[in-house]
């Protein structure tokens, strides 16, 4: 399992991934889930992958050489000459389908599902930034202002903080911090996600970035974030009043009549029914 998140904001893009696969009591392997495609001044793209490792590695290799042709006589489209991120993600979808056609049948015979999930985002000169989630069939959806981020892999633990914090107006540094908190929540709750992490922050219209960092257990900022996040969560939890059950004085009673529903009915004898 793994956890990857890509975030699209007005000011830029944030990508974060872990690097753990095959987690178990006696086997932990490390494989990077992120790859950067950069042609300074022209295009910047990032690919994050989750799912079956052999499939995702094949897709990444195929993406380097995959070509699309609109017609028999037209020039082939690759991620390096695509005029838009939409065309680039179409090339990625074609690479996924290429690997499916090659490997899916033999994988199925071995009892293995064709399973890969991808996040692909960036910017090509001439258009704005775009962010996509690509599925195992090679089809994809695009991030919108209402849904400014995508997750793949073990997503449920890190989702709440993203939903509470992120909007298109969120500053890049704040979004990077939010992504790291999301990752820390996932690391805390699932052993199949693990360090080191890869973090990339891209500023709009730059077509390159130097904000690329690998984060391991000795990283001072991540150690500070992990410690403070846990501490502040505990402080907020302790600051909320405990519920009262014995009629004691409180301005926020728990036991009050519900607006539309009644309390659960107790079953006291074998003859009683719920309805």
C-alpha cells in the first residue's frame, strides 16, 4: 500500500508521496512513487503512482516512449511535445492501456488484478496548471475548484484535514504543511505507509522547480510537525467539555430531545419486536 496526494491551487501545485511497499512484520521494501518530468521554460509535470508495483513501473517506462496519433499522417504526440496537459494525460492513459493489453491476461491467470492508480499534474507553456487522476482503464478525471486535490492509495486517514483546510486560495506553503499533516495522520494509522517521503512544490508559470525534498525520520521540520500536531490535537481534545449524564449543570447538554428522531428502543423480553 502507499499514499500519494496532489493539490492544485491558484498559486501552484503540491505533490507528496511515501515510498513503502510490501509492508509486513518481516518485509518492508522502499520504492519511490513519484517521478518529475521537467523541461525548463516549456513544461513541468509530476506523476504519482499507487497500486501494483510492477504495473506502475511498467506504465512509467512506457510513458517515456508512448505516442498518440490522431490520424495516420499526423505527427505523434508524446508527453514531451504535447501542446496541453490534456493531451499529455491522454498519452498517459494510452500507456496504461498498452500495459493492460500486454500484461492483464497473464496477471489474471496468476490471480492478480490489474490495479494501478495515478495522479498526473503540471503545466505546459500556453495554458494554466492542470491536475488529473488516472484509473486502471486509462480514463481520467480533472481537479476543479470544488475538488482541488486527489489522493491515491491509503487515502482515508489523511482526507479530513485536507477537506477542512484546502481551498484554491490556500497559499502554497500552507498547502505543503497540510499535505504533510495528512501524511502524518496516515503514517500514524497505517503501517503500510512509510518514510521516506518525496515532496514537490511548483509555483505557477515557472515551468521548473527547485522545491524538491526527500523527507526521512531525521528531517527536523517533519519531526517538529509530527510532535506539534499530536500535541495540539490533544490540547484541543482536552479543551472540549466532557458530556454530562447525571443532570449536572452544563450549558451544552448532551441529553436533549432530538429534532426528528426518538432514542433507540430497548428490547427487554423475547416477545418484543423493533417494529
